[in-house]
């Protein structure tokens, strides 16, 4: 069984290589734009729609572009450029720089390391850029990181966050989405315990598993129902020789993607049927919206085996932080040391990945914070993704985040 799991990546890559020629042929077979296609006019659309669906039968393993070129700031529209502020083996500190006269609050957006690239937070970044100087944790695909870079576990993730915040300097803010809410809380706790001058002014935790014992979800049940050895035997694979991280043990992004898709397979099938129908009817704008989402969703990133297994073990199965038992570099982490960093937690009323109460648990852990430095926002009628992306995020959640940061300036 262990050998079969190790060969998982090789089997996936073999299948992808096998299907690649079919995708290539489908891309070249589309008739739209050809003389024959123009002669048949709309009659070619169903055929082209079929070819488009076949050509899209793929996953990608490269980070997509953020595609944020300009944003509104006040009454003006300003250009945005991406700058790598700090380049580390497993991730970059990426800055969305703007040339404006008035300084804006610095915010580090902490992206999940859970099978997708940081570009999954494109909508979060784009909205935050209106009023903030935005940085993000741009994690690298583990299969592209040479083995001699060493290990990367949960505590290494926390160390990266501390280094990134120190790079931002004093008077910064941190906003974590989903899985890294735990690491963000640990980083701010450690910095508070050490009286680090770069400790954030505010900490926003959005839909993250601070305490998974609260209202466990299907995702939590998977972690609870199997011991650590089961995960190591069944989902950890070896990176093939063709990649820079050859021989490295990873939790493949394609495994995580398939797991998430199985939770809502009916919805994904429905969306792809809609995509075909839009293409067949020539409804380009509607089709583009669905394709853009799935271009991002199907771009997958591998995690180091140690990070994935430690996350299962320390954050889900043993809930070390929630129980007051998490140690960072040998020292006990104490969230009650946080006294000056204002805390905002955000949860979605229909979140089936991180359910109600799991993120709000941070308030009990940050027991030294005075009441005016704590706030919880429950957004009704949004699922997990809607907490940080889409209309409800932009119109109802973001103003709460912005006001918390502004209040601490």
C-alpha cells in the first residue's frame, strides 16, 4: 500500500501525458474563425463547444497571473505592479505596489497553503487594494522546490509569516484566510510574547480552523476518522524525476482538488453543463466567467508531506493551539500575550468547510484583549468561498475589515 501511494504521482502524470494529445487535437479542431466555420455560421457552435470542453480536461501546476492591472483609489484609477519584496525557498512576499501620494495601511494577506496558489485570493486582493498597501504570501509549488531546500513544516510556515511581517516593518496589519488563520494567530502570539516591534496592529481571521472541535464538518471528520499513518500511506506521493523537487515527498494538489470536488460534485457537473450550453449558444461573457473560475480552481499546488501531515496531526487531530499546547521552536505559544493587536473574526453562515464557532474560538484564546479590541462578524447566506470573494465580501464583509484597520491607525 505504501509503495502504491508513493507511485500515485507517477500514475497521475502518465495519465495526463496520455490525454495531452487529445486535448491538443481538440484545440486545433475548432472551426470558429475558419472559412468553413464562417460559412456554416452558428451551426459550428455545438461542435466547437464540445472541442473546448475536451481541451479543458486538464489541471495546471503553474501559478496563474493575478491580472490586477489597475484599481480605484479615491476618485482616481491607479496602476498596480507586482514586486517580489522577499524571495524565500518556499514562498515569496509579493507586494502590489501603487504610486499614490497618501500612504495607506500596510496589510499582509496570508493565503492558504492547501492545494491552490495564492491567486485564489485575487478577489480579496483587488478589493483590499482600494484602501490598503497590500502584500501577500505567494507560496511556491513544492514539486518545483529542490530537495536540498530542506523541510517545510507548520512551524516553518509560522517563521515565514514573522519574517514577512518584519519585512513590512512596524504599523502593519495581518489578514488570514481559511487554513492559515491558525498560523497567523500563532505568529502574532509569538511576536507579542517577544515584544516584537513589528507585531501587527490588527489581525483579521476569516473562516479558519482555530478550534476544529466546534461543529465539526465533513473535512474535520476525515481528519478525525483516520490515524496519521493512514494519511501517510494513502495520500503522500513522490515527485517524479522530471521536476526540480524530484524525490520529494508531497501531498499532491490534485488529490486535494479531487477531495474538494467530491464534496460538491453535483454543483461542478452543473457548472460544466452550463459552460457547454453558454458556448453552444455563443454566450461568450457568461462562458468566460465560468472558465475564469475553473482556470483558477484547476491550477493546483503540491504541499510538502511534512506540512500536510503536521497540519492533520497538530491542528486537526490534536488541536494543539485550541488546547493551549502548541509549541513553537520549543516554547509554549500563549495567545493571551496578545494585548495590543485588535482581533476581527469572520465566519460564513453556510460554510461547509469551516463551520460556525471554529474561527470565533480565537476570542477565548486572546483572553487579555479588552472588549473594544475584539469583534466578530457572521455573514449570513455565504459559503466558504463567499467569505473572501464575491459580492457579499465586497459589499458587506470588506467594510467591516476596513473599519477595523482604520480604527487602529
